[in-house]
């Protein structure tokens, strides 16, 4: 009897799409206005899902306070009100596209959460653009 | 050619997280303020999905009025404006966590809806906490 | 140059519509299923507005952290996960209708916030029913 | 490493549920007020998902501007502010139910998008009724 | 002590922007694709506000069931799943723009609701376009 | 007969709260993490309202395409995907708080729109923090 529990969170950040090993022209050609050297920013909305079995004793899959705190430690505290390119180590050499941010978040959560749970990460960059990543191989 | 049709519904209810066979201290330790003996409450938002084949004659998977009425009979009428712990028989001996409420709803719908349809239940307790259950074994 | 700043908050609570000086029949006749003696509940969404002049030095009407903390002290801490009828003193002898809850919140905020600000309280009981109160005489 | 990128779009249209080979009575009996011969209409909200591998060079699954333009060409331009029954060739002999509209959209997108991507179509006819179709056989 | 109570409702309808006394060219020039002779349609979201004094006996401004039923009688039943131009008498000789629909709704509600209440009508034609009308002279 | 028409728009931008004539310590003390020298960012949601009389000939207060284009010229094009502090001239010597951004937008729109219309600007910095400014003296 498998079920998924979801928790929403959010963070605000600046970023630019950019590869250091490309010329400015190439960055602009591929990433357009998202490559603005002065940065732009977003309100990122995050929905984390944990899939597993409900504990028959508590009726909980997991105490959502635990999940909330892990999201705070791993995502909100290090990402919120930050410049992703300059201040978040994972993006030192990784282009902070929506796709890559979701994968980084998934990996950080995977390292902290019990391996008995499947994890899904849904991340909105704007109300119209979002991704879902669940680490499937 | 498989497709899923969804219908949203909602109900308002009071509940508390609580196991009768535990002491008040243990209930409070495990369930925190959700265990308040005077109850608290929520606007539950429910999204029911039915998966199956589209009828080539009507272009419908199911007439949504049928699904709407089944949700009304099985969920809205018995749960809305109720105290889940005291007035809904399914929670007489079952802790009304978000997980357990979703499973109860799924079981009630499964008993009423044609077995040719797969069923998914998405249930929001707050705008930030929700579950999805689709009865997979 | 007058402007209004808004901050959203929320709390979950149980309540029933009920006057102690009325018979059960009268309560049921007037308040219907909202008068259920076992209580029901809601996710209340609250939007507080402060109207005033922008401080030319900071560019703030008010530091929103201050407003956020006042709302936490006066509304979220005393109302969240509570039974409004039994646990919130303001409703000891006051029927906790949506209208009365909004007026109580407005009065509590008025007593805490600088009199140079106008205050508005928008309160949602469900996504379809809400009130706005701004204390105008 | 598989991931899904989503893009929202919308269009407004008139339609009626109707089979030309049925009598008016039969159409009315089966489709109720949705069969009104004078048409009614909706704001259709569309969410298209593409599933595939992230390009390690760009960090993109696909440049969302490409997906946005394909949706504009295949869905928004031919469907927006149109009468689906009378002006959209795909519904000349196909009842424009929510299910059939989603399948038509999926087929049009499938013909335009690289076969390395899986496609999902989520379509809202009202805030309470929607379908998801991903072409699984 | 004045307060406003709001109730949301909705209806789906087809319409076209059109003046019979103008040529087709002029209609198309002024109203663009909104003038399509085959009609298009919308999900109209409606928020009705009533302003007045709270009854100290009940704690209600008005029993929202009354307001809900008046909206059903005056707006939802006559407008839902209809062609506004052809089936709603008020638009026989009145162009069904968002502005005019809101004014027609306000007038219909004004005729039914107690004159002690102020009335406001907020009407969404799409999630991005809406009007507010409160009958002020 | 006065009515207000609203149009929603949005832009994404980076900014920091900062006064050049203050020390870094003072900026940090007053503006907290919003003063991060590396910037952070938001999805700004904007709702512009125009108040006036409905033209009896067209049934329009204004053709919304005109308003949409003015918002594009005055707000979306100069602000979207920009660093407000470094790239938007109005904030060269003005702290880009939510309040000041709303006032700048109002002034830009006032200069472009017919003086017969009243203007209101509602601006969301996050889903929980927003302002309304309508230029009242």
C-alpha cells in the first residue's frame, strides 16, 4: 500500500544562465535574455513528494515537520535570497537552469532522507514553466 | 488508448490526531498541536482521477455528472461540516491523518465505481500539505 | 502619497455557529449544519492591509517582518489549531461567524499597530466565502 | 536521468457536445446542457509536459521557447477565439469533449516534436474538470 | 460598523462582441477576433460583495445561502452554458463586453437584494482580464 | 456610471534593497537578507486597474489591447529579466522596495494613459507580500 505525501516550500533567488567556457556571444545566442550578466530572478515554488508505506501505528508516511525541516536545511536556507551562480556551491560549475536546480535539490534531499522513500521534486520557475524530476534511471 | 479524467470537490471538517490506546502525553508527543482534544479543522480539497478508455461513441471516459454524484454520496455528504473522529464511522478506530483519510476515500470510491477504471485520490489538508493515493499494491 | 501594503497569513481552526442563549432547535434553524455540536473546521486565509505614507528614507511603509510578527502574536499563535468557541476568549460570548472573526482580528491588530496606519482585514473561510473589514464607522 | 519539463498555455473557445448522426433528443439526453445548439464556451488551460534527458551541454531538456512556439502554432493559433465544432477541422466529425480535445492536441504535438521526448497533455475545461493524456497504449 | 461579505460563483458561456448596426468590417476592425461570427467562449468567474452592518443577533451580515441562491437565480441559471448574444434577453441589443455583462449582473442583483446593502460585482473573463463595478454614480 | 477594468501582467527581475549613502552595516541592519550585495530576485505579478466611464458605443472602458501594450512598453520591456538596481534608470538613486517599484510603475503609466482614467497598481513581490497604490493625494 504505497502513497505519496507532498510538502510545498519556496525560495527567491537571482541567477543567470551562463557557461564560463563559452563566449559572451555564445551564451547570449543560446540563453537569450536569461543570460543577462547583471542577473535576473524568480520566486521558485517547490513541491517535494515522498513515496512509501504508511506506518500503521501513527497513520503517517512521515511526520511532515521532519520533511519541512529537511527542506529548510537543504534548500530554503542555502538558496533563499541568494545569487545561485555566485553563492550556491553546487552551481559554481553547473548552469543553474530549472532542470539543473531540480536535480541538485533532488540529490541533496536524497542524501538526507531515508532510502525507503522514493522522492519527487516539482519546481516552478514561473507560474507557466516548471519541471518534475524523480531520479528515475 | 488510456486517459485520466479528474474532478475536484471539497469538504470542511473538524478532526484531531489521536489514538485511544495511547496516553494523552504520548498523543501530544507524537502528534503535537494536531492532537488538541478540542479539535481543529480544515478545508479539504479533493481531486479524484479515473483512468480508462474513452468511449468512442460519446467521446467520454465517464459522464462527469456520474463521478460528481458518487463523490457527493461517498465523501461530501458524510464528511462535510462533520467531526471526523466522532461522526464518521470509518475513523472510529482509525486515526484521521491525511494519509488515512485519502485511503478511506479511495476505498469508498473503489466500492462504487466500475472496476474497469483505475482510481487516484489527491487530498489537500492545507495549501501546502497534500497526498496522492492510487491503491497500488 | 498614500499606499497600502498587504501580508498574507493563515490558521486552521474548529468552530460551530451557536448562541448559548438560544435553544438547539433555534441554533439549527438559523445556522444549519454550521451549528453541528461536534464542530467542523476551516483553513482560514488572512490578508492584512496597512495604509499610510511611505518612509522616504527606507522606501518602506513598514518593515513587513514587523507586520508578520504582529499577525503571528495576535492571530496565528492564539487561533491556529484551536477550537475557536472553547479556546479563544474573544468568542466565549460571541458567535464565531466569519464576520465576527474578522472584526475580532481587526480590533486585536488595531491595538498593536501604530495609529498612523489604516488597517484592513480580508478573511477567507473557504475559497468561495470571504469578508473584508476596515473598521470604517 | 529522465526529467519532465512543463509549459502552460491557454485558449478560449466555443463548442457544443453533439453527434450529427444522433437526433437532437438523443444528443440532449446524453450531453444535457452541454449540447445547447447555440454553443457555450470555456477558457481552456493547457499544460504540456515533455519527458527526456537533460542535455549536459546546455542544462536544458529543450529550450522552452521552442515548446512555446510549437504550442502556439498547433493549439493556440488554430483553437483560440474559435468555434471548435465549426472552425477546427479535427472536430468536423469528432465530438469536442474534453477527452477528445486532449487527444487531438496530443496527436498534433506528437507530429511536431522530436520522437525522443515523451509527451503529456493536461487540459482544464473548468477549474474543476480536467484530463491528462500521455498517449500510452 | 460596515463590512463586506463576498461570495464566488461561475458560469460558462459563448459570446461574440458585435453591434448589429455596424457592418461586419467595422465590427471586425473594432473588436478583432472577439467578433468571430461563430462565437467563442469563456469560464466567467464572479465575485459578488454585499456591504452593510453586521446583525448583532446572528453575527451575520446576510446568510450566505440567501446570496448564493440569488446569484443562482439571477446569474447562473440564465447565463450558464448559454450563448449570451442569442439566449440572454439583456444582450439582445447590448454588446456583451465584460463591462456590460458586469453592469447587467449588478442591475439584476440590485433588483433582488435589500436596498440596505451596497453591491459590488467583480467579473473575470479570463485569469488576466477582469472588471469591478459597484454602481457608484 | 464608473467601472474599473483590470489587466494582469508579470516580469522577473533581480534586485537588492540598498542605499548607497549608507554603510554596508546599516544597509544590512535595516534591510536584512534583502540587502545581499549579490542580489536576489522575484517573479513580480502586476495588476493594473483603470477607472472611468464605459463608452456606450463600444461597451468598452478601454480596448484592453491598448492597456496591454502600454504595460508592455512601460513595464515589461524595461523591467523583465533585468537587474532593477543596475539596469533600470528610475532606481539609480531610489531603493527598489516593493512600495517604490509600485509608485514608479504608477507614474510611468500615468504619463502614458488618458487623464480621464483613474489608475491603480497592485504589485506582488511574493504570493504573500503585495502593495496597492492608486496615487491618491
